[in-house]
């Protein structure tokens, strides 16, 4: 009863922030994202009588009980659905550093969901898998489907799942993540969601979002990079304005975050169509079309930044045959 899955992280162009149901991880707003080809998690799950409790490893390092609660809760969900009582060994590894605002919980829970469901013999639809992943970590539901993905907020667990708007082949965008910090962030996004409503800007954000979502979907449909990029920037700034004004405030930016944002504006003035977005962390995601990639990389290098992860749009979570143990 062993299975292995690989799942991408995703970058949201319209971001999920705030929950209407904490336990069910039902978001306050719809969100739209793209899967990232070079920010992935691979996870092997083995359910067996050999284990007397769940054992969770990151690479070859056993994780202590404080870190594994959410993973074990998720295994429990799968066991309940599969009506099985076996404990599991889970080994997981990321292609990128954990806790840097590159959504390790998204790729992590997407890979865990698919591997655990397969290892326990569950036969679930894409919709059921997305719902199950959402219960582990909200944004993980978007990493289950290919390419460009939308997650509907909805009022019930059964209706809040993500689906593909376009496959990974639809638009050859790049997300070049400039990694400015590999430090683990002190406040997780899970904790941050809970205080979103305390920002005086939160309600205004919710009211304006449907309009922005429609415009972004239209720009995606017409592959209009200028409109798309401007909307993605506007959204990232607004999300961080909410974060910074919630109580207690969340400052994910570092001075380098702001430096890169200013560079992007200069590069655009010089005629290069490149835009930024941000996740729950200081790293900056530069969005451009494939044809601009070389120029953007050169600009980044000239400005002194070297640590980058270059992503294409990617497929969703999938089962692979090569196990980690
Ligand atoms: O799924 P979580 O709890 O890691 O929340 C993700 C929140 C953001 O990354 C800030 C935005 C998003 O939609 O990915």
C-alpha cells in the first residue's frame, strides 16, 4: 500500500486571504493561480502493519511531533474515507526551501493528498481530490489541477474546489522567483488568514475583487500580458496592504522586496514587459512571457540577484512510479 506523488507549488494572481470557515478552510474569496514547474514536492506514503504510529520524514530527517500535526490529521482524513486503520510512513522532499513564502504547504498537501489516497486504495474524482487537498491546506486544492486554475469560494465544503481554466500549455508565461530569503517565516499564512478581517481594508477588498477577477480572466483569455501583469501587481500590493494593516500586522516584505519592486517599475519604463507578484513571504515573483525571459534574467543578474527559481506553467499533482523509499 505504497504510492508516490509529485505536486507543484502555485502562484496566485488573485490571492486567497481570509477564511469563512477555519476548520473546513473555506476561503472568503475566489482565487486564480498558475502551477510552478520548478517548485515541487515529492511524497511517498506507505500504509502498513509494520508501523505502530505515523512516521513523517523530510528527506532522511524524522520530523518531531510538533511539526507533524497537520500531516497526521490529513492521513486521518484519508483513513476515515478509506475505512482503513493502518499507520503510515511518509517521506517528503521539496525542490525548494521550506517556509520561504514559496507555497510549500500547497505542493506539500497536494502531493500528500494524492499519494495517500492512492496508497489507501481510494478512487476519488478530481473534484473530490481537490476538496480533500483543501482540507489539508487551502491553496493545495489549486495544485491538484493542471496549468491555470480557479478555486471557487462557495458556501459548503462540497462546492469549494479548484479546477483548470487552461492547461499548462495554454500560455508560455514565466514566473521567475527571486529568492531573497531562505529563512523560515515566523508567522505562517494559516495563522495570518485568521486576522485578515481585522484590517480596515479587508471589506473593501472583498467588494472590489469580483471586478478584478473578471478583468484578470479576460486578460488571461486574450493573453494580454500588460493588463494581466498590471492586475497581478495591483492584487499583490493590495493583499500586502491588508496583511500590514491587520492586527497584529504582518510584514512579509524585506528591504530587498521593495528594491526589486522598484527595479521592475524601472525596467518597465525602459520598455520591458515584466510584472511582479508576491506570496506570503519576501521573495518576489517576476511574471513575463517566454520571449522576454532572457532579457529579464539579464536585468536581474545585473542588479546583483543570483538566487532564482525559473518556472513555466506546470501540470497538476500526479502519481509517479519512483518511490522515495
Ligand atoms: O493555503 P495557505 O494557508 O498557505 O494560504 C495561502 C495564502 C497566499 O499564499 C498568501 C495566497 C494564495 O492564494 O496562495
